[in-house]
């Protein structure tokens, strides 16, 4: 009925809507039986419908519907206070927790007007532990707070939540929800966490948001562990939505698979699994465009905690290793989800925003030297499932791997799968910047990782070819120069310091081979973008290496290899031999500071984060409505 009521009619019904709202708030403040539970359900529906309408003057019109300008401070203040108490304590201390059910508990508060004590006793839920009932109340209160926060995000009503400071109540809710033996549902943790994310992002660039300050000072390790686990499970659920559309992991050999292929699946251990539906390309593309699910709003709070709280970042990277049940670690699930988002980033603006958000989390983590060291060490080894739904494919790694290598694979996939004339410069700058930061750390610490380095350098040089080919479309894009400098400096760092992080001489030789092979493109790239006129890159290093070996090889394609002259084209093995010989006469004049980078500043991403906040608000509203 509320959905079908026009805004004008709803304003004319303000006398009735105010009575409904005030009576419901009274039921929250002085509960009897299950009146508070019913009031929460009623208010969730009422507030979701009322706040979703398009008003001429949103703040004043909504105030008119709820309480009127004269009474809004009192009525809405009572509403927020009641919500805080329910989120913190559920039914609260007035009802003693009794293992035999709420029907045996002693409610010491007075019933509401017109309600007889006998009726109170009859209306209490039977056969349900009071602790569970309290947890349900907390969850309903959180959902109501989410409905109001998402619906009133662009109005002045949310200032009541800012002034009241619900942070201690939300943390208390997470703590009590995680202690329940039956709390296998991660939403019991992630819904309060989403609420924190919305409140912490409310006008945070316009004033000093108290929730942001709370994030900085929070040190409750137990709650942080529970939150990280909840985020990990949510990431896995969001990732599985992509897999449900298209299974992308090659099947390994099992006895069951073999029996199924020869028509004997009925006798296979566990029986024949039901086949997953296979969608045509257009249907799959349409389904991918609708992903991730609305639960992805939890990623906004994950970013805020990662930015503000070192303990949270540490727990995200190092905590909760692979369990005995076969569950992946939360960070492995976070990386896995990001890889799926990035391969489909071009399908919708919404997916692109979540990609940017997760990439900023990676950047924050990698810029911390302690966390970067951990991610590059053998102690971080975990299995990570990365997206393989679009070609070209990187080598499949099924076993445990150093977490930094999984992050690098994710960045390379993003570079390979999002090349468009309308290039997302910000996304590419983040991806290449993350690679630059990881390799800079490895170079300084002389960390050598077994990795398919050839694929990384091939992808970077393919990006340079793309930038050169479509320069007319790309030269005018905002911040394109930052991306150009990152790509050039990362390759120059490989040439000048590759022996410090590449595991074998062969990997180092392969990089030189690729640079020589791309020599003409590099010269055109330099001239097209005027890179030689800027001191912020080392394009001259790349070109000089190419020119050095081109001179050794000779313009006619002949060269003395091991003292013997050979005419005609050289084979790749002969060129590789020339590269080894050329080290003796090669002098790499790389610029200083190739392994340096600017530290993340949130103010630089202000516009993007505001867009992300609005997207998360929309997703939370859709989630609660559903």
C-alpha cells in the first residue's frame, strides 16, 4: 500500500504516519511480549517505503511524514536511542536470560498502555531461548538502522546517528552475535559491519566523522578476527555467484569423473553430481553484468577499516589460515573475488567501482612494509582460486603459493582483460602501481620468488603497444601521464635491478629479449607521448638497451655469434646468446628513484570514494528491501 501511495497523498496522511511512527518507537522503548520485534518489522517496512520515494524537498518532507518539524528532535532522538539499546543489548537487562525459553523469563518492565500483564505472558515466544531471541532483536534492529541509513543518506536525518555515536553498540552487537553457537550465518557479523561502513562514510570529507576516529582507535582483537572471517565468507559467496554463471576451473582427474564419462556415474562414489547449467554468451554476459550481489557493500567497510586500522590490516593478511574443513583464508577469498571482479570490470560502472575499492585495499596493504614482507614470504603460502573465465589465461596454479604472486596474477589479468579505447586510466594506474610497489620491495629486500615473470613483462609491453596504437584516443585522458610513467619505470626497474628479484639468469635474459623485440614500438611510444621531455620516467633506459642490442645484431640481421658469422635472420636462441654477450658492453643509465612511489592519500580519491559510498548505499537499500 505504501509503495502505491503517491508522495502527495502520503504527505496528506501525515497525521496517521506520525501516529504509526510514534507508537512503534514507544513499543521499542517499553517492550512487552514480542511487541518490540513486531515494531521493528513494521518500522523496517514503513521506513524502507517512505524513504525510497522521490520528494521535492527530501529532508523537510520526510520530517513532515515522521514527526513534524516541532517534534522531530524528540521523536527521532527517542527512535535512535531505542535502536542503540536494541543493537547493544537486544531485549536488555530487564529480562533475565533463561535457558528454558522467554516464556519463563521475568520481564521487569511495565507493559504498554492498554496491555494486560496476562496478555504479555501469552505473547512471548515459546520454545526459543531468550539469548537467541535477543540476538534476533539485535539483527532486526541492525536491519532497521541499515534501512534508515541507506534511505536517508542524502538527508539531514542521518545526523542523529552521527550525534548519538552507535559505534560501541554496533561492536557489542558483533561480539554477542559471534558468541552464539548457532551463528553460522556470516550476515550476523557483516550486517553490523556494513552499518559501520555507511556511518563512517557519511560526509567524511566535509567534517570530522566520529566513526572514522573510532576506527583509528579500535583494538579489540577478538572482534576484528570475527569481522575478518565474516568478510572472507562474504567474499567467497560473492565469488561463487560468478562461478555459478560459468564454471572456469579445469576438472582434475577423479575416479568419479572417469566413471561419469563412460556412463557409470551411478556407481561413482557420492553418485553423479547434478550438472551446472551452461549459458550462451549473451545470457552469461547479462548475468555477469548484474554481479556482484548487494552483499558487496561490505567491501566499503573493509576499505575503511584497512585504511584506518593497522590491526585490522594485519589480521586480514595474516589471520585465519586455511582451516581443517578446507575453507580458504579470508584474504585468499578477498583476492579471489577481486580477480573475478576485474575480469568483468568493463560490464558495468558498479562493478568498476568495486574493482577500484578492492585495488585501493591492496595498495594500502602493500604500502605497509611489514605486511608487504609477510605477503612476499613463504609463511603467507595459501591456495587462491583466480578467475579463468576469459582468455588469455595465466598458468594455472592449484597448489599453495606465496600470496604476493596471486596478487600479481590478479593485476596482470586486470591489465590483459580491460583494454578499451575509453581506457579506465585510474584502474590501470592502480594495477601497475601495485605491481611497482611489490617489485620495488622485492628489489630492495633482494627477495626472489618463483613466478612466471615472462607473462608479467609480456603484459606490460602489450600495454605499451596498445597505448601507442590508440594514442589519439588516449592522450587526452585525465592522469594518463601517471600511468605512462608507472609502466615505463616498472620495466626500467626490471632492467636495472632484475638480478635482485628475478630468480634465474634466464628470466633476466628473457626481459632483455622482450625489450629488444619491442624496440621500434618503444621509440614510437616515446615520441608519441613526448616522454623524453619529462624527467619523471626512464624511457631512455628502455630505448638505449634496445638500440645497444640492435647495433650488435646489425641492421642486415647478421651477427657474429660466438666468434662465427652467420648470415640471414637469427634464431631466438642466437639472439639470446647475443644478449648474454652484450652485458659486457652494456651500461644501463637508469634514473634514481625507480623503486620509489607516492604514499596513498585518501583525499586524492575523494570523488571516487563519494561515488562508491552512494553505490554501497544503493546496494544496502536493495539488500534490505529484498
